[in-house]
């Protein structure tokens, strides 16, 4: 689906959770509600840096960026709008959103340490071959996550620290990582 279709479905989930069995779980629904606000904030405030914008215009061959995600995912609330804004800077890049928990279950080919961690960005060339895979979060954020998890922190504390990391970073690391992937 397009990013716009994803946003419409996200909003429909919030307005009609009864149509989406996973969101009948109050915890999932509340995560989704919070993520809608976070995503909206990034869509308003995030703009790729001038350096990244200059770099992304050098992508001269068509690319297909596939983001595997779900509206309930906290990391996706930060990364997906940033990735969408990056892709929008070059008409050679098409963006496709695939839901992790729906067919065709693309996530099965992009597991992280055996798990279905999201979001995952798959960058393919015009022949449909994978050029790069990124995710589920920027490397420094992943290190923080693994450190907190290893220290036995409660999930609520981990979520709070990860949120602080994204707010402080403001999308700098994700831009650096995507640029590095595309430069290889």
C-alpha cells in the first residue's frame, strides 16, 4: 500500500477498532493511539537535512523501498514517517508499506535474530533484487534497547528511554544509516 493508504488505514483502526481484531486488545489500541500522535508530530517536524536531500537526489536508478510495519509498533511511529519523507525527495524511489501481520508475510524473509522485529526497510533495485535492508531501529537506539533489556529493565522504562532517544536524535542517525546503505 502507499504511505497515504497506510495513514488512512491507521486512522480507520483508531476510529473503528472493532474491524481489526488485533486492536480489540486495549493495550494494542492504546499503543496505536499514542503512535498516531508521534507519527503526526514527525510528519510535521521532521525534514531531511540539506546534506541528505542533496545525497538522495543522486539516486538515479529506480528503487523500490518496502517498509514492513504495523501501526502498534512504537519504533515505527518514529522511523516510518522519516523514511517516507526521505523517499519522497526523489521521484526514482517508490515507497510501499507492507503490514507485518498480514499476507504476504514478507517479514518471514527479514527476521532480526530470528524475531519479527519491525520496522524493516527493504531497498530493491528495478529488477526486484534486494540492495539493502535496514531496521528495526537505528544502531545506537538498538544498542540502548539491548542494554536496557539486558539490565532487566521493565518494558515501560525501556519504552520511555527509547522515546527519549528518538526525540533527542531527531532523525539524524537514520539519515546517516540510509545514506551509508545506499553508498555501498
